C-alpha cells in the first residue's frame, strides 16, 4: 500500500489531467508518468480510475463535513441541506474543469454513470448526515439516490454558470429541493400502503382472510391512488 503522500500526489495529478483532457484520454499509464510514480505504485494506491473518482468524492465529503455550520442546527432541515449542498459546490469550485470532464464522461457513457452512481449516493448520505437529516432503511436509500440525481442536475446548472454569486445554481437547488419534498411526501404515502399490503399478506399466510381492508389501509390506498406519482 502506497503512503498518503503518494496517494495525494496521484489524485492531484489525476484532477489536473482532467482539467485539460477527457476522462477517456486520461489513461493509467499516462497518470503514472505525469505523477512520477511507477505503474505498480499507482496500482497499490488506486485499483482503477473509478477508485480515483471515489477518492475525489471522499475528499470533498471531508471538506464539507469539516465546515459543518453548527449555528444552523436550529434551522429547518431543508435550509440546513441547502447550506450543506452549496458548501459542497464551493469545495468543488477549484476543480470545476475536472468536474466538467467527469460530467461529460457520464453523459456519454451510461455504463460509467452506473459505476459512478454508488459513489454519488454515498456522498449524499454524508451530506444528509451533515444536515442532520439522516434517514435509515429503504426510505433512507431512496432519499440518498434521489438527492444524488437532483444534485447532478444542480451541478449541470453550475457548470454552465459564470456568475460568481451563482444565482442560477441556487435557484436550481431550491427547485430540486422543492421537488424532493413533494416526492418524499408521496414516498411516505406509498410506504404506508405497502405496509398495509404486507400485513394483508401476512394475514392470508396465517389463514385469516380479512373480510375488508382496515380503515387505515383504505385511507392509505385512497391517498396513493389519488396521487400522480
């Protein structure tokens, strides 16, 4: 295993190369050459280019978590999350050209997007934790996935914006969080209905066939069916 100094040098070189070349053009031999390390040392540090992307995401995660504003703790969860995600944009700013290269690569290669998705979801789980909005279970996974997709849209707007005040980026983030709140409400209702169905199935498995839905199940059913999910 290479030491931390070598790993940091390789990651910096990777990001510098992405500032001038596409993701596909940055090969592992080229990276080793530019970083001044043997290919075996590169392999000992990072198993693949995807691992380098994961290391970059983790670096940004740590920077955001270090800057967590405890004065925001009494604010609504949505405001805290907005602040955390804008802080993430701030920390991405020095690497904007590298982010652009990664963004372009994902748009051109759906398979690569699938490889990067777990990295993005993991980062958003940490952003939710930083905002004090961590959610467990299936709902937590769904929220982190939805937030990863929403943040990718925000990044797309940010990459096209030249204004340092980032008014369009902030407006897009506002819009995405509004959509997320609405979607989360529908998820809650669908979850209630799914639980009612599970209880119904369990009753059948035990040989007790309910003559009709319970009042709670009926209410959940009506709510879900009335939603334009």
